[in-house]
């Protein structure tokens, strides 16, 4: 099975990974009160609870300094509101709200999508059949059955005649035309003519693509710079979040924005990319040579100067020379964000560590999300401590 086919098989589970479980009922507590079941909260980097999410609501992570909260109305339509980092509602009453990016968020049901600013004011006069978030000053939108791009005023700057489109990255966006994928610049001109059936989007100047049955990296001019051998092409697929820049073609069931794929961890960041060889992962440079030899069960791109890797079923973090700066001792780990990383201990207790491996929020949560804007989402339900104190 090719990496493209594997991506498509996994697409139906995409939303499961991109959204947190629905939060249940929680009550405000005083010192040493026991938290009710299904309680979720946002903590600061001291581990102090800043606010709890509303009862019977779903929440994600902060994006662009704003948190989206989703509840269901009487007619079962999702109702979205937005909060600042202090838990104060700054906009509410929107159907199917998206996440904020570059100061704007898409809201509305399919067929009637528009954008709002952080005050809840409508920022675009036009509505679209569908839309994705802004990246690099442009947002992909669907008009009737075609895909194009708008600027922050809502004006169409790239005509909607593509079969599919994703967000810009490194100044280029993947679009589909006549069944194949290529890349355009911000004026809508072809930079790389369509010839691929899967692309992972550009990062650090290179993009992983599939053409015919060959998988390789290309530069901004579409030139092949690193080829993958048979073992590397058939590597175990490990998703690295839902891609905002990747695109897969060839399956009508996934046409439209739902055809976004999981992003491959074989993505260049800071000049290095994880790569498979001899049934293990190491890291290659942009010349395609291994600079950190294959030695890990799993490996992910560098984020904030560190990369999470797995050895003997334990997770730790390495620097660009391949040396461990946080020893592999955690049962699970996530990437660093805002200088902290969520990790789980052997008993599956989640907390956050700093770049030296010191806990900044104790490992006692059922789950823990990444820090954004100094806030991280944690699950208090059934905490291993009987009492979670707001003032801790």
C-alpha cells in the first residue's frame, strides 16, 4: 500500500484526532473541593487552573490567541463561541465556527461560510460554499464547485476554477486540476505544473510528493532533490497531525476540503527530516544523507529545536546533533509548544515538562494538550489526585 493510499484509509478518522472528546458537566469549586466528572480546564505554566470550559461543551486548543467552544443547540446544530485566554467570551452564537488564524475565523454551515474577526464582527461581505483558515494572507474557498483564494477583505484574488486547494506554505499552495496536483504562487500562476497524485505541502523549502509510483522531495521549482527507495516508500505510516497544506487526488469520495490528509512526519524542519532505513528512523539533511543515523522506533520533526523520538517503547527528546536532552522515559509524548511538552508517565498520568525535562505541571491528568498563548487544556475527570485545587 502506498503512503497515498494509506493516507486515504486514515482520512475517516481525521476528526477523531483533530478534536478533543466532548467535555461534560463541571462545577465551580472552592479550595479542596472534589472536581465533578467530565471536567476540563485550561491551566497556566504554573499548573494553576485559569478557567474551566462550560458544561456539555467541546473545546480544542487555543489558536491565534482564541479558544473555540462548541455546544449543541435544541435542534442539534453546533453552536460556537470564542474565548480569550482568561476564559472570557469575546464572540458567540455562530454555527459551525472554525479556528482563528491570522485574526480571522470561518463560521457558518456548509454552503454559507463567512469570516469574522476577534470581536465577532463580520469581516467578509461574501459567503462561500466552503472555506479553510487563512495562511500567509490567503484562504482557500469554494465558490459553487470551484476552489480559489480570497484575501483578508474577502475579495477573490485567485479565481475559483480548481478542483481542490489547500493553504499556502512557503509561498506556494497545492491545487488540483484535471485530477492531478501542482503548486501555484500567490498570484495564481503555476509554479509547478500539476503532475502529482499526493503532496505533503512545502516546509523548509522542500515538499514530499508522489508521482506515478515514485515518492520523492521536490524544491520550489519542482525539481527532484531527494529520492526514496522501496523500503522508505513502504515505511510504516505515522501521522503527524492533520495537514493544512497536503492534498490527495483520485478518490471522488474525498473530493473537496475533506480530502486533506494526515501530514507525514517525514517533513523538513530546521534543515532535517525523519527518515526510515533498516527498519528504524533517523534524520536526513537536505542532501538526503543521514546526519543522525537510524536508531529510533519512531521519530518526528524538530519543533522549537527539539524532536520527540521513541526508543524501546519510551519517549524522549533529542537535539539537532542527535543527543538526548530529555531522556526516553515517558510512555507517550507530544511536541514542544510555547517551551513546554505534554508527556505521560508509566501510569499514563499526563503533565508538562520544560526543555530540561523538569515538570512544570504535575503528571496527574487523564490527558493534556499543548500550550498555546500560555494555556494548555487538561482533562480533570477521574484525576489521580482526589482533589484538584484551583490555586495549585
